[in-house]
C-alpha cells in the first residue's frame, strides 16, 4: 500500500496600507507575474467554482486590475434587492477574487477594501492584501522556495506593503490557528494589538520599521536581513520546510529576543501584553 505524500503549500501574505485598486498597484503585480511566471500567465483567469472563468489577457495593461475590480465587486441577487428596498449612501468598495493560471502550482487571492483597516468580529484586520498560494514544489519550472524568495522581495520593492510574511502553511497554522474545543479559529490576527508572529520570511514596512527601530531590525541575528524599499526584510532560515526543527526554532527565538517579543502574538501566551504602532496616525498622513 502506497503512503500518501504530504502536500506542498508555501504562502506569501502581503498586507497593504492603501487601497489595492488605486495607484496602479495591481498593474505592478501583473508586471511581476509576467516576469516571474510567464508560462503561468498564459492561462490567467478569474476562477469561480462551478461558474465560467473570466479570461485575463496578461498582454493588455490593466487587465488584471479590471478583472479583479469587476468580478470582485459582483454581488448576488439578494444584495441588489435589499439595496433597492433600503437605499442609502453609496456602498463602500470591497471584494476579492481568486486568480489562477496555467497548471495548479499557484493561486493568487487579492482582497480590496476602501477601509484600509477593517473589522472581523472583535479584531482589526488588513482590508487590502494579496495572498500567493504556492501549491507545488515548482512554479513555472522553478524551485518554489527560490521563486517565493525572489517574488517576495520583488513584491516588497514594488508595492511597499506595511507588512508581509512568507512560510509553509503548516508554520502559520501552528502559530495562528486554534483547535481549542474541537473547532477551528484564526488567532493572533488583531493588528490593533500585535503582529501575528514571525515566519520564514518577514517584511516590516515603514510603520513597523519606525516603531520597532530600523537599526534593531537590521542587526537581527537572521539568516538574511536587508533594507528593501521603505522597510526591512528578515528571514529566519534558507529553507522554510525546516520550520518545525529544533534549529529553526532556536534561530526564531534568537530573533524574537533581539527584536522584542512584545511586538508579536504568541499562541502559548495569548493574553500577554503586546504593543503595535498607531496605524490611524499613518492613515491620516
């Protein structure tokens, strides 16, 4: 009997301090994808389960942005019925789309919201983000770890996010998913209290760079640390698949001790006191 091999899943999560549909941000994403995944973009489309896909011609400027906006803003019949029945101020622009390409190695999910910081229950979360889900060991014929490292850096250089991180899905699940009581719940996601954690690769954008301290971040005992755009990129190890090893955890703890554990959520100590920059001040600039 063959044993089932564990699936591969490496994620890049990018959190933005501005409206994703503004300033040509998705045009820059389209340019990066054409450069780093030229075969994948030949089948670029908005994917909907059991619905027709919407093709995106990556050769046309703004094609990705237009598709994300039009499909992401679509609402069901009930929504429009209620809107007619209870008219009010113009609805805010928010939505998401699932972007796929050739093969099944990569899925991209952009979320956009006119509210830069929005609410999810009692937590404040990013309204504008892009998730890159790398589902195979190779993307466009390239090793996925090397591809993720290159694209992570390029995205931070091009979009100037306020925060970004990358790691194996199992790493983020171990740090930010609770199964207490037999359920499944995301924890540590309230950005009004802390960052959700530290992962294989991390980008501290301008608000976090200034709040934590540029010099402190740049002198962290990391595998790689460097300035990128208006922030600092820091990685724990060369290989994200080692996230559950003793050596990786030792390096992670050294970095946390150097930067300061007070900036990050810890599932082992969920109620400990944490601090974070005043994002409202940054939004008012």
